[in-house]
């Protein structure tokens, strides 16, 4: 068991996938926080027999779930972990080994390093991620190679100092950009994204892509 790491899992209508994710995580014996809406009864009922803490989010949105979840973490490190099965927990060990270097404050997994892959990507999401990752490099000097992928392990203390505001999916770009602006050292590690176990993807590529662009421009001019 990694005693100083807590997984934060935002879940929205994930009754098909989340129980399988939690079953897989059993052998790792990790602290787990599930963040979801109080009205999501089907998902809540699907995980009643698992050893995890449930937080009912006060505000709607993916980013809101993560902000509220990470702010409730009491361990030294946190990890953002998907409820759909796309993140492989076997990769946590390498990310954890990197974050233990006190110089590094956030570790971002990447599907686009050598020998990495994604079973979930399509041409639209691939092109969008390439564009926004490149934009992050041009506007901010970010070296993160997969800016929209939120498989992250980080310092809980540092996260709470960043004052992350975005309550929607634009959280994914606000986090590395604000950390970089604060001169915190970021690292990247290899990842192979799996296909989701079940249920439907919640991201709207065009709508969320537009919001991400606006958010990045606001962060640049702020």
C-alpha cells in the first residue's frame, strides 16, 4: 500500500465502469475518494460494497469534482484517476516514484511519447490534443506532451496553492499552465490508455475544445 497517495475519481453516470475499476484497484490497497452528484443514485448504489470515501460535489462539472475531491485529500500526494477504466493502475508505480523526488511537483502521463498508445482516441481527439499541446508549448513553454490527458500524480500541498477555478473540462489545461507559471517542476511519464470498460464518454470534442481554447487564451493574457 502507498500510504501517502490518494486516488481522486470523478464519476458521472459510471455505474457500468466504476465497479470494475474499484475491483481492479483492490489489489493495490490505495486510499480512494469518489466524487459524484448526490442525484447519481445508480452509480452510488453500484459501489456501496467497496472501500472508498464518497464526496457529493457541491458544484456541477468535471473540474468542480476534481477541485472538491483534491481539496479533501489529506495525504502528501494525490492522483487523478478516471472512473471509466481508461487509466491503467499499473502505471501509478512509475508516476509515484517520480513524484517522490521533492523537486518535481506534478507528473503528467502521456499517450504520445515513444511506445505509448490510446485505445480511446479518434482522429478528432488526436488532432485536438496535438493542437492544444502545441499551443501550450508556444504560449507558455509547457513541456507536457499530452495536455488534455488528466492522468496526474501530484503534490497535494502544491495543488491547493494553485487556486484552480475552472469547474468544467478546461481544468485539464488550467492545472499545468498555472503550475508552470508558478515555476513548479513538471514531469511526464509514458502511458497506454485503455478503452473505457462501459458506459458513454462524457466529453463533447467540439464544445469542450472551444472552451479549452478560450481558457488558454485567458490564462495567457491574464
